[in-house]
C-alpha cells in the first residue's frame, strides 16, 4: 500500500477490527463475528481428520512461542508503518490526529495477526478448539503463563489509546540515569546478536546484512520496552524529555556513544556500515 493511500485512509474515521480477545484462560486468539466463527467451525470439522484435536503441553508451548514471535513481528511492522506515515505526512505538511493514527496502527496490527493465526494452526497441525482446551488445562503452567503474559503485554502496547494529557517530562538527572541504562542495554543486545551470528556461521549459514539489521530493530524494540517498564515511564514521556534535553552535552554524548557502539559492533561482524545504524 502506498503512503498516499495510507494518508488518505487515515484522514477519515476508521472502524477498528475486533482485535485479539482473551478466552476464559486468558490465551489470546483473534476476535471474530458470529458468521465468521460459524464458518470457521465448519471448516474445522472438515479438517478434523487432518489436524489433531488433542494438544499436548509441548505442542501448546511450541505454538504459543511461535505466536508470541508473530505478535512481535506484527507490532514491529505496524510501528514501521506508523513511522513511514508520519514521515510522509510531515513532508506533505499534513497533521495527523493521534487517535486516528492509533486506530490505523491497531487495525494494521490486527490484520497482521489474522493472517498469521491460521498459518500457525496449520504449521503445528492442531485446531483452534484443541488449543483453547489445552490453554485452560495448562493455564497455571509456569512456562505457558510467562508466554501468555508476554503476549498480553505486547498487545496492550498496541491497544492502549494515546492520552490527551501532555507528556510528563523527566528531569535531567533521572533522564541521564535512564539513558545510561540504555547504554548498558545496548551492549547486552549486541552481545546477544554476536552470539546468534556466531552460531549461524558455525552452522554454515550465510550472513546477510539486512537480516542482522532487522534483528537489531527487533531487539531494540524489546530493549526499549524493558527500559520503560523498569523505570515505569511512558514512551511519550521519554520522547518529550529527549526533545527537551537533547541539547545537553551529557545526553548528546550518551546517544553518540550508542551510535558508536552499533557501528563498531556491526563492523566487528564483518559487515559494511552504510549511514546511521539503529541504536
């Protein structure tokens, strides 16, 4: 979809899709209207002989792990979509209403999940009904519970609407502490990336720069989530505080250091650096 189409769509009221809703166990599956649900049940009956209705704990964990990855991917794609729209709108001098942008991003995220959900049931050769039964049976299993909670947190980051209140500014001293923790997190992130790359090379896999950069962006998203949770701050507060304090020498130095870390680390992997690297 071209940016111009996105911008034209976001200017009009948007009906947000049903999204992901929780079952009685708290496991997230896609919301559906009654007709779609009936049609799906009929299709499941036809495929009953092909798919396993009984879902073991191992199958549930494997499915939920993959589902979590898909939710993260859809969130990443939706955020990327938002950045592209905002950049294009800024170039055209168009002001986008925050609630309309939120509705658009949420709708895009929901569509992405819908496309992935059935693929996962097919990949794991299980049914949705069987998965719900297993989710209820193993709802107190520590590993499953952690995965379920992680999915819920990701979904909340997309579903929570933006506040109309001005972002709370973080004082410089605290913002310096937060940014220094971001430096530590950036180093840990690159340590993990280097380990992953070494494993892939040891297995004979070819290393592509675009795949590494995509992994960097994924892990950066996780890093920022962890940072905001640790310091109990909102992204809007972080962004507003960065704008306020970005002329401070200590803050500029910290972000320059993060840029240098990324350039040095990716150079160490034997990949060329072109332009600015993520974090």
